[in-house]
């Protein structure tokens, strides 16, 4: 990082939403001008500034200072003051008025505005009202500038500083000096460690009550976000809190006890665990159990005998030209007679056929709605059934802007039957929202593969509902003849049973390329995606083939493979625009993924408009605006969204993705490197999940010993959850 000093000649461009600025700067001791680019929301023409950043060479715009932070001082020369006043930053002053003010007061004009604003009336054309407006605007700009300097003095980026200022306004410094840990709860993007750094710089003690309380809640939040836990047992929470806070365990225990007494944490006995919850998670879990049981009991049982129901099923089989196995008939029967039923099974066991029959059986009851957690899963559901399917968020009419779902208990979903696919992906919050929006009496059919990885979000919803043994569950285990012809399906079931997959037949749809080193495996993955599989099967390298990796880091991790695949499939070229963020380059044509839920991001699809892009959505960059540092992304379902500088952190390259992020998606071909990794990641159900994402081909690249080790490792990391017990009435 280098320092550059100079005078701001002009503001060439500014995005008022995120503060992204392109400024023309005349460097001290140098007659040449250079562009400074970065988040500089209140930089003005005429100011003298010190920029911390790096000198870069842009293909189109030449040399630029890529600014990480900056510090500006008031202009002191007549020309500098005039440029500053004429910048448009202060209401009531344009270029002509700026000249008149400087002609009247000279280089001291800004001092006059600050300490003697009534003297503005000495300037020709400025009366009392206009003088008051100018003085008020100048004071506001001073307050904003001082606040931004205050925030950046604690190491916060200009972008984050601007977000904090928008939340607290002129009270920002007062709020943070009183309790900087408020940022964790109130500002998206500020974590405990960031707030803790600010607090330490301000002189807060390590045993500050604010710090200890925030640290305890942070541990529970991290456990939910990274581990999917609904709660933590009190001893484990004490241990983790003490480690993170560097505090005595007894002190951490006292803080937890106090938070429980105040209702900021919820304590409840869960079997052998003295469980401690964040209130939002406790409420979501309790409500999910209550609403599920309500839905079970609220559906009037069909007034027909078992024989009559089986006859109806047989008629639908005949109409559709299918022959159900006994398990599928039991699933269809449950859908006709139960308020809530679950259908679970692996690939090739006929889940889609069962859904098709159930749709036809239940359509006479009224409106049937189909939905899934992701856009890709909903699209596959539509294609497989011939009926319209939506994401759960669209079914619930998510409205963004903090307003939540349009469909709720007061405005329920207009449906008599709701069928949800890919239930393994549904977390506790989405499940609670769906159940809240169902009318009592609406039938609910839940379909998913319980042996896949659980949801990215908190909870273990599908497994808990099955294990509770209070809902009607049908397990589909029979692999159909057509599916048995696929080695993908056969091997997926072998893996799930703890048997090694058959990998010795090169002519099948499942094979392994043996490579011993990470470098060899990486080279092989790139060659497969770039040339060999497109030539062999006519596949599109970007849209039909998906590389998945068990880990994010390492030579065959997600990050490294994304860089190699981007270089191979979409290399830099003259006229191909790109921008970079945190070392990752985005250029037009890149395959990208949304990596966190953004409920408020606007999108368009033809004449349709909406809000919300969600974790795991895959798209392609249509356009890159270098100057504004903005991207346009088109997602698989046709939604087009604009990303400004502040939103780029929500995107990652998706030439390669983690197996967790692949859930709910299906690809013609899956390529997966298997070299080595920690046992907690290299598990049987991770391998099973990856393999079941492929429709036509699976290629494993690496060591057979690693593959066998994953099959042998049936480690399923426990998620602390009490939904199962709540459904059984044990709480």
C-alpha cells in the first residue's frame, strides 16, 4: 500500500448509492493528472487529499490509484475553495455563486461559512433564506465528513463507514462511543470481531459488560450460521465464549446467566442438554413444531376407503402410463389421507413419478401449488411435472425492504395442497415462514433425500421431522429398472450403503481418472471441462458441466480451481471488460454464484419485476461497468440483477463450487477432484450429495484411496436441534 498526495481537480463520476467515486487528481510535485477510484462518498473538487492505495494500470483508462482509504483537508487557495464550493455538494451554491463568494471573502470563504454564516448576505444575490440554507447544508456536510473521518480512523472501509453513517446519521460517534457492540446487531456486514477492534481502540476493557454480552451472542450466531445449530449446550457455550473473549469460564457463565434472566437468551432442557438459544431460533423451532402439528390435525380425512383410494391411484397410473411400486402407492395413499406427509428416497427411486401421480390425485381437492427452495430446483420441478413450480420465496411473495413475506397467517397462500421438493435444503426459518402462510386444512407434501447434506441455514428440519416418528413418512428404496442402467444411480446407492462405487468401467457414466498430486488433478479437471467432455459428449463447458470441490482452499479447492477454470474458459482479452474485488476478478461472460440471501435486491425478467436473489443462485455476467464498478448478472431462470460496488461481496465465481452450494441443483456432468482433506469434510454424505447432482456423467479425479476413505467415513456432524423432541411432545 502506498500514499499519494494531491489536489482534487474534478469529480468525474460518483454513485450516490454506494459512494463509488472516480476523481481527477493533480499529484503534488507533478503536473500530470491521474484518476483516483474507490469509495470516497464525500470527496470534493478543490480538496487536498492523501490517498492510501495501489497504482494500477487500466486497459482503457491508463494509470489509476486504487484507493483503499483517504483523508481530505479543506482547500486553502482561492481556486481550490472556488472549485469546492462549485462542486454541487452544498445546496444553494452553483459555479456563479461560488465565484461571487470567493470574490467577496477570498481564501477565507470556508471559515466564514462555518463561523459567520450570516455574512453570506454581503454577497450579491444572497438573501436571508438562501444564506440560512447554505449555512445549514455546509454544516451538514461538515458533520458527515467528520463522522466519516472518525469511522475510518478505526480501520473501517469507506463503504462500511457509509453504511454505518446511513444507519445512525449525526449520532454515529455518540452511539459508538457509548457501545460499539451495537453494530453487530444493527448493521449488516459488521461482525463481533470488527466491533471488538473498534471497542479496543476506544479503550473498552476486555471484561466490559458490552463486550462479554455481545461475545456470547456472537458464539450462538456463529454456531447457527456455520454449524447449523439451533442451540448450544451451556457447557459448550461457556467454553467457546471463554475462548473467543479470552475470559475466565466463570465470568462467561455469569454473563450467560444474566442474559437468560433478561430474556436475551432462552434456556431450556433438551434431553441431556441444558440448551441455550438465541430467542429468534427458539421461536422459529417452537413455532415450526406447533404449526406442523396443527397442520396434521386440521386436515379432514378423506371420506373414502383404502380400496377406493387404491382404485383412484390405479386409474391415475393408467392415465399417466406408469406402474407404481408398493412404496410409491403408499406415498400416494399418505398424500390422500394425511395432513402432512413426507416422501424420502435417493436417486432413481421414483420421487418425481410419485409427485406426478399425487398432483393428479389431489387436483380435484382444489388448487395445488408446487415449490422448491431454489430457482434451479423449482425449474427442474416444473420440467419434470409439466406444472408450474415456484421458489418458496415467490410462493410466499417475499416483498423485500424489510417487509418480509406477503403471505402469512393474515394473508395465507391460496392453495388446498402444497408440494415442496428438495426438502433437505429447507432451514428452520424458511420452514416456519411456509407453515405460517398455510391455512389450516391445507395438505402439505414434503419430498426430499434425507441422506443428502442438511440445509446451509440453521436446523436439521427434514431429518428431525422424519426421526420424530409422528408424521407419515414413506421411504422409497426400490431402484427402477431404467435407473439401474445408470452407473450414477447405482453408485450413489452403493456409496449411501457404505459400499465402494464401481469405477473401473470407462465406458459408463461414472468413472475415475487416477491422479496422485494436486497439480496433476487440477490440470486434469481443467482439460476435462475445457476440451475433453465438450468434445466427447457435446456439452457446454459453462452451462452443462459443474466442477465441485470438497474444500474451499488448497490446490484443488474452490478458489484455486475457479482461477484456473476462469483463465481457461474466459481469459482476459482486448475489449472484454472486467473489475476486481478482494483479489477476485469478474469479467463479462463469467459464471457466478450468489453466496448469501439478499431479499432486497431488485431484478427484472422481461416486463416482470421482483426482489430477492438467494444463496446458491447461479448466473452469468452480462455486462461490466468499469467506471461505476457495477455488474449485470442474468440468472438461470431469466432474472436480471444489477450489482453495484457494495454488493460485489455477495458474488463468487462458480466455475467450481463447494458441494454444499450445489444442493438443489442438477447438472449434466459433475467433475470432482478427490486428493485429500480433513475428515470432517471428506465424508460419505458429502460424496453422495455431489454424485446425486449429476444427470449424465460423473468424473472423479484423484486418488482411489481418498474415494474409499470418504465412503468409509460415515461421520455426520451433529446439529444441536430440538425439533424432533418438540414434535414428539417431549418439551
